[in-house]
C-alpha cells in the first residue's frame, strides 16, 4: 500500500515538472526567433543603405557585392520562413554573409566617391602651397625660382579648369606635377633642412604608390586588399599632416607604415592574378595530356581525373578570393599532372 502511494506521488511530481518546463522552453524559443527576425531586418536596412551608395557611386564592383548581398538575404528569409530549427540556423548564417557583402558594397562605393573628393583636396592643398611659396619668394631677395613658380601657378590654374569641367584625372595629374615642382623649390630653398627633404621625397613616392594601388584594389575586389588599402590611406594622411606641422619623425614613421600597407594590398591582388595565370597554364597542360591519352591506361586516366578535380576546386577558390586554398589545390593538380607525365613518358600503356 505504501509503495503504491509513493509511486502515485512521484507520478504527480513528474507531471508538475513537465507542465512548468514546457512553457519555459517555448518562451525561450520564441525569444530566439524574435532576435533572429531582428537580425534579418537589420540586414535589410544595411542593404538599403548599400543600394543608395551603389546608385550614387556607380561602381561596378560595388554593384556586384550588392547583388550578392540581395541573393544571400533572399535565401536567409526563405530559410527563416520554413519555421524549422535547421532553417533558423541557415537563416542566421546567410543574413550575416549578406550583411558583410552589403558593407563591402558601401566600402567600394566610398572608394569611388572619394576620387572626386581626393582631387578637390589635392587642388586645395597645392593652392595653399603656392600661396606659402609666394610669400617666401617675396621675402627672399633671390629670384632664381620665380620662373619655376610662375609655371607652377599657370599649371595649377589649368588643373582647376579641368576640375570644374569634370575632367578629374587630368586635373589630378596636373596638380601632382605642380606639387612636385613646388616641393623641388622648397627643397632647393631649404637645403639645410635635410630631414624635411627626405620626408617630402617620401611623401611623393608613397603618394604615387598609394594612387597606383587604388586602381588595383578596385579592379581585383579583394576584401583583405581593401582593408589594407584603407589603412594605407589613413597612414598617408597622418604623414601629410605631420609633415605640414614639421613633425618629420612622426611623418616618416606614418609614411613607412602607409607604404607597407599599400604593398600588402598590392601583393594580395597580384597573388590572385598569379594564381589565375597558373590555373590557366595547368588547365592547358591537362587538356593537352587528355588528347594524348585518349581511352588508354587506367592509371593515367585516374591521375588525369584527380588533376581536373583539383583544378575545379582551385577555380572555385580563386573566384572566392581564397588565396591559400587556391594555391593548395593548384599544387595538388600540378603534382597529379607531373605523375601523369612521368607515366606517359615511361612508355607504359
């Protein structure tokens, strides 16, 4: 009798526990779904901002990133609407990927928009240099630099005309020429300031490097390259500001960092180009060996199949800007092709 009563009490306790835990679990699940919906809606907002940035900048690379973001976000909402645990997990992953692509689109758009601002800042900066140099020449009895100054002033006026007519590239080119001419005058007029001369030369070299890398970064559309390039621009601006304040030690340090970061960005884009060329070369070798092989030699067929599989992986990694994985796949493909060459060269069929 006592055993029966004890069993009944345990059964009642179990029902009580189950009855209280189910609503708690249901409430927790509902809270997580609500948070996921907020994540998706936040991505929608970022995509809308990216859409406007792409419209203004008209950047092809930014437009591609925006299209990727839209595709990923649509898939995220589709998975969310399934109402399953797996669907929710996939939705969270996809919406985060979409958000990253949208942010990339805005970044690439800003790089394009900054080109116009860059020309304006450069013209205003050179204008200021011309005014300061004019004051210096008026105070100096030596007029040896007057002819160079007059030519620089005329070229700067032409650069402003180019800018006002929307011809930004020739305006920037002419402004850079004027700046170089002005720096030569400053250097010649202040030969005792060797440290300043070194910084001005460094400003010119690093500035040219940054401008050349800008084009490469936009064309290769590599996220790591873009991040390095952004930091290079910031460091170069810091170096310019420090030089203007005659803080040449800080300027040289900032410019060296800008040079290093710009080279990192350039290397990232160059690596992708090299991998693409290497892929094309190995693909050509594989196609040639396939024609020689025909339907003979099962071992050779196996090696050729392995090579093509690795080449296919490499192509996917190159498209995804995954340098290390692409290089590994190409190495594996090359190894299979070399083994195949040895097999065919040995005369075995």
